[in-house]
C-alpha cells in the first residue's frame, strides 16, 4: 500500500482528482451564490472599458506596428535622435490606427443602418401582398382538388392559422407594446453606457498601443524575478505561441471574411438579388465564425430575400453553398494555412464545446484556444515519449491491419 501511495501515477491521479474537485466546487460557488455572481458582474462592468480597449488594441496592433516600422525608417535621419523619430512614428501610428478603427465602424454603420431600415420597410410593405398571394395559391390548389374533404381540411387549417395570428396580435402583441417600449428605453440606456465604455476603451487602447513595449518588458522582468530561468523561458514561450496562434487566426479570418463578403456582394449585384449590401455584410460578419458561420448568416438573409421572392431566396442559398465550398477549400486554406494545427474534426469539436459554454465569443475564440491546449498536450506527450525512448511521430502509431494494408504501402 505504501508503494502505491508513493507511485508517481497515484500522485498524478490524485492531483487530477483534486483539481477536478476544486473546479466543481468553484463552479458551484459561482452558480449557486447570487451575491458572488453579482460581485463578478459588478467587477466586469468596472473593468469592461479596459477589456474593450485591450480587444481594440489587439486588433489594431498589426496596423500600428506597420505604420511605426515604416515611418521610423523614413524619418529616423530627419530628427536629432533616433528616439525622437521613434516617438514621432508611434504617435502617428496611434492616430492612423484610431482613424482606421473609427472609419471601419462608422462606415459599417452607414452601410448597414439605411439598408436595414429599407429592408424592414420593404418586408412590412410586402407582407400583405405575400399573404394575399398565399391565400390565392391555397384557394387555387384546393379548387382543383378532386378530394373535397382534403380541400376542406386544408382550407380549415389555413383559416385557423390566420385566426390564431390575428388573436396573437390582439392578445399578445398589442398589450406587449408597452412592455416593449420599456425594454427599448432600458436598452437605450445600456447602449449609452456601452458607448461611454467604448470611448474610455478607445483612450485605454491608445495607451496600450503606445505602452505595450513597456508592459511586455515589465512582464518579463516580473517573470525573471519570480521563476527560474528555465521556467521563465517556458512561460514566455507559452505567451508567444498563444499570441501567434490568436493573431494569426483572427487576422486571417478577418481578411477571409472581407473577401467572402465582397464576392457575395459582387455576385448578388450581378444576378440582381435584393439587398446585396446588407446581406453581404451579414454573410461577411458571420463568416468570422468557423464552419457554422456561413449557415448562421444565410438563415436570416434568406428570410429577408424570401419576403421579396421565394425563387431569389433559393438562388441565394445556392450562392451561399458555393461560397462555403470556395471558402473552405480555396480561400480559407490559402489565407489561414495551418495556423491552428487542428484537423477539421477538432475545429468542429472546439466550436461546439466552447460555443456551448461561452456562447458567441466561444464560437469565435474556441478554435485558437483549443489549438493552444492541443499544442501543449502534444508537446507534453512527446516529452514523455522521448524520455522512454519511444517514437514521437504519430504516423508510427497508425495501424491499417483491418484493411490488410501496411504503413509503408500507403507511404509509397
């Protein structure tokens, strides 16, 4: 029994068990105590401007670095010292980054809001006509039916749907308008608070962009003071790899989504589908979500087009299917390459799991997060195999005996 307790496998198992137990206890504390949850929500509201600032700074960092690098090369010999030239380049890079960010946000709002208003008004105007067309189609269908009982059943079913719709409007929609207005007022207040947080976040973003070199140096200094050289290097390598995975994936996915949105707009304009600008923006924005993005954007877009023409809605769905194949097999691999190192199965797994736990943010960030986890699990396994003198290449463990094939035969 003593040997069992001293076994390293027992210690590892006990550590995993205790870690899991602590995570379960922590989860119960978070979900069970309203006061604790309220405290976390309050803390999040307080630091939310800095979270927004960090996200903006992270997305704008490539632009900031590019402007700083190239402007410094041009101006370094025009100032008395190189440090002044570098400071000037950073100031201009900050201004350019913020102008680009505001330009994108204002441009998207200017494109989306008028198109959204137009589409909503178009749907409202087209709805009575569509209902009348549907009524006429059902009447024509039932008039030509030989089975009178079936025709009567169809007419009765359609009448009941219309009656329920009218009753729902009287009993639920109209009384709920007061509550809706109250909710709209609350959302307006929350939107104003969010805008204020975004303004503070924009200021924090500027400070983060200009101070990121100092922050990075302070973090390295802290790690060097607390940990050994080997452990410190491993921690720094972890953050560098994580940053590489996230920045490569997010930047590549944004470029990929812009290309898909532009292609969608061009094709919709050529084949004269309605609301090309609005729908292309929706398709491009939802394409940021791997795998499920095109379908998430296609559903509301198809409904909008359906109110104009069912046949055009079918054309649009065919277009989305073609775009999804083009993106998945040509554009995406060319831009993203193998930035995550994950197979298609693990990409799907990470989206479903992290999306189920963390919602929309989990669907976007789940892939790079899981890529980091996957990388370090593989690194740990290879380290263990190397100590035991075993093969580290996964291909060496493949077995094709059930197909009466050998590994060498497939590699030839």
